[in-house]
C-alpha cells in the first residue's frame, strides 16, 4: 500500500468515526408530517437545540405507519421520542414500546394539568377538540349549531362529513345524548342510525377532511379544530362551534421509545415541550390548547372555540379515556362500517 | 462461465423474490387465524373467529362490489382504449401518433393520487361537470357523481387506460395486415374486416388487457378511498378501515386473505372463457 493511499484511508476512517459520533449525538423525533413537524420544529426543537446543543432530526409518517414501524423495530427503535395521539400512545405503552418516564427529569410537568399525565409512560402535550364546523357561505344565513343534536336537523341533511378512520367522536356523543357513555355506547345506536340521512361523505385523513370543506362537498363537518383553524387562516369561510355539551377532546402525547440511547436528552426534550413559553408558541402555531397551566395564550387564541385555558374548562369538554378508546375502537369501527357507511 | 452457470445465476434472484413473496403470504395466512386482543398490538393464539366473522353481510357486499367495479372498469377500459390504440398504431400521420402517445401515456407519470384529485375537481358538487351543466341551465341542482360507484368506475377507467392502450397497441401492431387486405380484396366492407379479422386477431391483447385491468382494479385503494368517500368500499379500503386503522391486524390479515382468494378465484373462473377464446383465435 502506498503512503498516499494509507493517508486517504485513515482520513476516511476518521471522517466515518466523526459521522457516527455525530449521528449518536442527535435526537430523533417521530411525528406526523407537514404542519405538525414544522410546528414542533419551530417551537420545541429550536429551543431544545439552543439549550442542549443537540440537533433534532424528525422522521415523519402517519399514525399507524409509525406505530407499525415501532412495533417492528422493537428494542432498536428508529426514534428516541414519539409524538402521537394519546389513545394510540396507549398501544405503544401496552406493547412496551415506550419506557417509563423519570418525572424528576421533567420539572415542567409540575405546572401541567392533571390530564397531561396520561400514564407513567406518556405525557399529553396539547389538546384540541373534534367539534362541528360549517361553511358560512354554503349554509342558510340563519343556520347555527348550539347542540350536537343540531347535526340531526333538516338543514344538515345530506351535508355532513364525518371521519371514518375514527368514529369514536360521534359514537360517544350519541351515547351521551342518549344517557350513556363511551363504555355503554350501544344506547346511542338509535340516534346514530337517525343521523344517516345527514351524512354526505366520510373522510379518511386530515387532507381529505380539508378537501371536503374546501370544495364545499360537506359544508358541515365534525372536524379537528386545528384543521378548521388552519383552513380559516387560508380564507375559507368556516365557523367552528363548540356545542353546549362540549367538544370531544383529543390530546397529542409524547413518550420515549423503549431502547432509546438518548434517554436524558429525550427527557429534556419533553421538559422543553412543557415549558410554558414553548407551549405558548406551539399553541399559537397549531391553534390548540396548552397542557401547561402556566402557559398564557394570546387573548385572540383564547377566544377561539375549543381553546381550553384552565383545568375547569377542560372538565366541561368530552374526554374519552385512552384505554376505553383504544380497546373499543375496533368494535366501534366494525359497527360503524356495517351500519353507517352503506 | 457455462450456459448452465449463467442460467443458475439468473434463476437465483427469481427464487429469492418468490421465496420472500411466499414467506410474506404465509405470514399473512398465519396471522389471519390469530386472536385479536383489544388494546394490544400483539395477536393471541390460533382461532377460527376471524374466518367465521367473514360471513357478516358487510364483507360479502364489499367483495361483490369489488368484483363488480373491477369488471365494469375492465370492460369500459377496453371499449374506450381500443379506438385509441387502433389509431395510435394505424395512423400514418406522425403528429397524430405523437399526440396520442402523449395523451395516452403521460397520465402514467402523474401518479394515482394526482389523477384522483383531478377527478374530484371534475366530478364534485361544484366541479367542472356540475358547474357547466348548471350554467347552461340543463340542471337545477348538482348531480351526485362523487361517492357513487359511477364516479369510482370513471376514475378507475381513466387510471387504467394507459396500461390497456399499451397492451392493445402491441396486439394491434402484431396483426398481419395481409389478412385484412385479403378480406377486403374478397369483398368484405371495412367494418366487416374490422369485426371479423382485426378484432379476432387482436384477441390475445384484448384478453391480456382485460384480465390485467380486472386483477389490477381488485386491489385499487386510493381512488375508491377518495372518490368513494367511505360510501363506496372496495376490499383494500375495508382492510385499511377495519383492520389497520383500528389496530385489528388479524382481521386485516383475514380480509387480505379473502381478497387474495377472491382475486385468484375470479381469475380462475374466467380462465375457461379465456381458453375458449384463445382456441377460437388459434383456429381462425
């Protein structure tokens, strides 16, 4: 081997070693793509890197794709931290894909609402509601929604859009209106069947929900409030309403993947995410409700329907326990597909 | 390297791909007979519950819908693609051939989602067709194209046409023109030449195209998902809806298995017809 070749090889090995050490020093966060990633990057990752000097790399995908990948990866996870919906996080926990959190390393958790602690393994970061919204330009001038029952009214006939990937919201609302609850959901079946004439189409994702609103195909929708506010910011005349019974709360949660080698950094990432200032910024971007009681959102944001700024307000919304939702969703889906979609 | 060694070198990748395919199918097969544990990603012990569950009317209806939509798509695709493929092969004008190639083949490069979204803009309540019909006063209220079998078939036909055109153009290109000239010289009018000579001679392409589009459509997902809006379901949508998005992987596996059997079964069922047609063509 010539002397020059030796030097080239040594340099290559050195570069590879530096690359590996840098790769080990970054925190990998699993999240949804688009606005979700951009918001988390701007609000949480920037502050985290500023404090720790550790860069953050996001890997994105749908809720189910990421869950399946995590299951396949097992003890060698692709990411250190995962953000997902709270009831799906329950499945991560049930399958030991999340590790138990050391709350001593998350001091900002002390300022969070009790609802933020979803389990010893995952923490709620922010909340939103699934609630009715309608296109003001496509519905009669005097049309209004005060109660969930208004979705059963004549003006909504053939105009309603519902999610079919997760019918839990309308199922639980129907159960509540019929005197039941999530566990005792079957009491709401007669009401659900009476809702069929109102339904125009079902949506399968955030993208199709927005498309149905944008094109006016479903001028009334049970919609994720964050998506509704995003569309309003793009000039679509949409009105979000939280009925007197409350909106169905959704909580997006965070957990540390079992097998992560960046446990301390991951705890710090969660701590940063719960920092009141970071929570304010995150909620301003997403138009959601903070989980930190110390976070003060702007008056404009606080005035939006579905934005919760106190533990008391959160109690007035409809909250489905994660375990109940995760366990009953398959049963709900079978019933919903059989009786509502056809 | 001997000829035998080259042969082995080529066969090894095929065997590996086939083995991977068979292993994954076996994986789906064994998973379809496992018990679903609510609230867990892990499957339980072996059970026949998922198999018995397939007797529910919803599953049978969706399988029948899938077969019907696939059949209609294949038939309409054939009817619409044949003239295009014929013109593509037989035209003497270079500019027309180029135009047809561009119009017929470019959609292949745009992807299923883009083309389906385009159809949503055309078929929607406020879409192109309804707006046009409303503006010229032919209708008072928008017609319902979206969330119907009709809308799904229209979008699937458009999606499948490039493949059908390629297959038909190949078949038409292989027709011996002397046979057509002989028929014409013996006094057959042009339409008769087309029906009694050209079409039978292109039967291999017609059969191949129809079978390919039928089988292809059986696994359609994005188009029925977006155009069907949850109201028109095909098997793939049901697998996603009932199985994957509700974490019931054993049910998803059983539905996939049923879809696989339905596809193989329906292709097997049309095999005698295909064989008869091929025999007739060979005799002619």
